[in-house]
C-alpha cells in the first residue's frame, strides 16, 4: 500500500491561494523541537502526529517521543522502516509506511491540543539521490511547505494524516476515531470539500495566526544563517571541484613524457571536467601561420574538427591572445565585434572568421595560451556550440589558465627529456668511437714501435752484423719512426678540427696558385720515388675563392698524395677546377689507379679506413687523411665526395670551395693575389706541421 499524493499537495488543493515557504533542515528541526517542547512543558493531552521520512531520522528523536508519550495517549509516529521500525502499539503508535510512499519525501508534525494547535507540513526539494549524505549535504537539505499555528489548517492536516494511519493500520480505527472526536470538528470531511470549492484570490500567509513572534523571528534568523551557509558550501564545493580537476589533469599529464599523450590527456580531462562541447589543444609558436588540430575532446553530437588547419597569423583572436599573453573569451560569437568587423589589412575579416565559427558551430569561445616563461608553446580552446550562448565565468577562465600552465611545464619537461635522450645517444656513440679509436690508435702505434724495437735490439746485440744489413735495420727503424710521427700529427690535426679548436683564417684565394703550391709540396715529398704523370688542368683565370689558404693546400696535397700512392707509375693523375654555379668552384683530383668499390665511396672518409682493413695495414698512410680533408672542407661550408667506377677503374675526388662573395655574380678574370707569397710561406709551415 502506498500513496502518491503528498499531504502538502492535498492541503494546497484545499487552500490554492497559499504560497509555500522554503525551509532548511535546521529551521525545521528548530520548529519541530519548539512544538514538541510545548507539549512537554504543558499539561494538556494533545494529539501528536509526527511523520519522519525514514527510520534513521526518527531514531534521533525516539527518546523525545517516549517522553511525549507520557503526556498523551494519542501519539502517532510514522516512518519508512530501514532496520527495526515496524507497526507497533507500545508507549505510542508506530506506523511503518511503504518505502515508495510519498511520505518518504515529507516531514510532518501535527500538534493539536485544546489551547494550542500547530503544524508543520513540508516536502523535501531535490532529494539527494545516490549522493553520499555527508554532514554538509544533510544540513543543506531544503524543504518546501508551511509551518503554522492555525487551528483549522492543523485540523485538516491531522485529518489527512489520521486517514493515512488507518489505511496502514486498520486495527487502530477505533483509537483514531476517539482522536477525531476529541480533536477534530465532526464535519471536517465535508468542510474540506467546501473549502476546496471556495475561491479566494488573496494570498494567505499561513503563518499569520502565529501567536509567537519570537518563534517567527527565530525561524527567520535560522533561515538566513542557513542560506549563507548554503552559499558558502556551494562556493567551497565549486572550489573543491576545480582543485580536483586541476589535480587530476596535473597528475595524469605528469605521468607521461610523450608530448602527444600529454596533450590528449589534458584535452580529454578538461573537456570532461568542464562539460564543454569541444575542447582543442594544438602546439604553435607566435610566428606560425597555421596550426593543425591534432587533439580534441568532443561532447556527444558535436562534429569533429580534428586534422583541420586553423588560421593563426591572420586570425585577430589568436593575435590578441599572443599580444595579451592571456586568455580571451567570447560569450556570444554571433554578436562579438571581432567576428563581425571588416578586415584590417593582413587580417582575416570578421566575415571569414564568422564562416569558420559557423562551420564549427562555435557559439561561445575561450582561447587560453599555453606559455612557459613567456614563450608560447600552444593554445587551448574551449567551444560551446549552443543552443544558447554561455557566459564564461572568471572561475572557469582561471581553471583553464591553471591547467594551461601545467601543460606548459609538462611539455617543457617532455622536451628536456627528449633532448636528454638524444644527448645520451650521442654520448654513447662518442663513447663507442672513443673505444674504437683507442684500440686502433694503440695498434697503429704499437706496430711501428715493435719494428723499431726489434731493429734497435738486433743492432745492439749483433755487433758482427754486416754493414748492409745494419743499414737496412736503421732504414726500417727510421721509416717506422716517421710513420709514427705522421700518425700522431694527423691524429692531433683531426682532433683539433673535430673539436672546433681551429682558428680559420678565411681570405680571398687564387685556386691556381694553391694547386701549384700543393703540387710542389707533393713532388718534394716524393722526390725519391717515381710518380705517375700529373696533369694540371687548372686555369689561371678563375674567380677567387673564400677559404683558409693553409688548409686548402693541405686538402689538395692529401688528395694528390693518395692519388700518387694508389696509382702506378704508368698511370695518370689530373687536376681540374670547374665553375658550375655562381656560388662555388668544384675541384677534382682524378687518377687512373686502383679505384674504390662503390659501396666504399662514403666509408673512405671515416677515420682509419683503409681498404686493407684497419688492423692489417701495409706501410704508408695513416687512414686519417680523408677524414681530415672532410673536416677542413666542412669548415668553409663546402662538400667533399669520391667517385669511382670500381676496382682498377681509377677514382675521382671532388670538393667545393665558395667563391669570394664580392665577385658574385660577375666573374673576375684575373685575381690580384698580393698575398700569394705569404700563402706560400704559410702553406710550407702547415705542411711541416701536418706531413
Ligand atoms: P691513407 O693514409 O690510408 O691514405 P686516407 O684517409 O687518405 O688514408 O684514405 C683512406 C683510404 O681510402 C685509403 O687507405 C684507400 O683505401 C682509400 N683511398 C684514398 N684515396 C684513394 C685513391 N685515390 N684511390 C683509391 N683508393 C683511395
């Protein structure tokens, strides 16, 4: 058995002109206690009907009702059972109503004596569903209804409730009848019908009969206090929710060091937390023309704009955010002047922006920059797509700003981590190279050193050795000593170049003169060995180049040395310079020697590379020459590369040197080389240092 019509509704039908009041739980508690105290303090035997919503609320008051029952034998307590509450006739009558009875939403207290009458008939508003009943939630419970000392109203309320009591406990019919006879007028049922039929347009304040203004004041005071408390609780709850959202976004993004993951988590959490239609985040810099939307949160039914290109450079909204370094909000995109004005030069017109706004159904817009120490890293955008525009609250902007700051920090951390990883990889590579170098250099030094040691030991321990053999021993020791010296020298040169500790003396140079100089160096070095024919096809009428003369001669000499080394006497070496573009000259040293396998054309520039293999090297060469050449050419911004048709098909080494800028684009026929003499001197010094 359950009833669906509340007592309040029934009373309002009788008195349609009534305006129910709003009561907080604390006020109702105070009023109930005042009414109960009146019974306890008096000498009457009143009718008392108390309807509690649930057993737990009744249990808090059970002790009072035991005392009230000592005053009167007409006490009825109603509640929805939760544990022990049931229909019972002991000190007073208890009535357990059905859990779906509308009484579960109502709070009633009716006190009807001969000298006083009061009633409190209320219904709870916005009953917290599954929400946990914390102390603050409980105190904020609100009720709508009336509290009155009006005897007639109290009698009607008693009549309705007594009917309900008999419905639930028919065995109490006789006891209830006694109550009716004692406390209610005999014709109350028919009076109720007449009252319902009457129309009275004046609003009737049900409290007008209140005999005690003090109680009335107390209620007003309590109500006001409770209202303030409610407001404070609401703002605290909003703050708490904001803090919780920031914390959850921060925790989630801090767990990742992947920028894409950070942005996706942030956009998702923020979108969900604020319940906006669309939330976007994209990376951008102030100078970017456009950005691609890569991360997006969408509420149900909202169209995706992921992958779209978003205008930045000519977008006045973006530019405003960049300038302000602060969030920008638009409550109603259809009315905002920035979206309706005609375009300033170089900016998207309001109309074009309006097209964008329409295509994305943006009605209310928030743009928040993601900054780190003033540097723009990206943008967060919140879109509300209607149906009505919304007003962005300061709190919302503050919250999105706080989250944008966290995203900024997380992005920088991720960037730093990625750099650190790169650095680690570079360090590992360097460490590997260093180990290889130590192994190879160790071998390179040990081999000639062992030969020198054997030769010198033999010379010392064999006094009877023939003069010819003695000479051979001495020559071998001297050759290997020279090889060691060269190796150490090349190694030092290379490490100097690689570490950038070289001072470049860039000047305007005549290539023809440099080639001549390197040729004379090579010839001087090989004067005791027959050389292949060397053909110098470098013309005198070339533009000046911009390079360090000493190092340029060094490159030429090393390439010529190699060509001589790997070409038989019968072969041929040629030197050429071509001018293929206005910016640099291309020098080619070609030979008809042993050639290079195509797959080795790059490797030959590695340190210690020799075709025979690093550790099975025959005498001659250090394996560092081409690595040095590459470093030198890179020093002036040129390129060096090798070409060959393969084994025994000769090789060509090419490198580029920039043309001296003053001559571009006009070609200079005859360079004035006033310092050629000086260069010759310097080149000699360098070849001494490095050869
Ligand atoms: P090395 O002192 O051994 O000549 P380089 O760095 O100058 O050291 O050259 C590395 C390797 O490249 C040589 O050992 C050789 O195998 C190959 N190479 C260099 N120049 C030529 C060339 N002109 N013809 C054939 N192979 C060459």
